[in-house]
C-alpha cells in the first residue's frame, strides 16, 4: 500500500503566508503603533489563509491515504474469500 504525504510546496506556501501575517502584526505593533491600521487585518487574513492552505493540504493527504487503505483492505478481503472458496 502506498503512503501519501502532504504536498511539500503547499505546506511551505502556508507557512510563508503565516509568517508574512505575523510580520505584519510585528510591524504594526512595534514600528508603527499609531499608523498603518490596515496591517492588523491584512496580517490576520494572511495567517488565516496560511492555516487554511495547510489544513486543506492535510485533508487531501488524509483522503488519499484513506482511499489507498480502503482499496488495500478490499483487495485483502477478496483474496481471503477466494482462498475460502478453494
């Protein structure tokens, strides 16, 4: 049975989005406390997009593994039934 792993590029993209969002928050909090109000919601949006990207990637890998396991178990069941008939 083949074991599927999450797409590395998608995970890296998700992490980059999250780091960019955190950077927006740090810039807003540290360097520009009274101005650049747009950085807070932009940072939050980037963090959410990064988390969503990684979540979707994990679900896709999990679904592929479930389908592979289901096919493997179905094949084993058919082989067991064929062995019982003989």
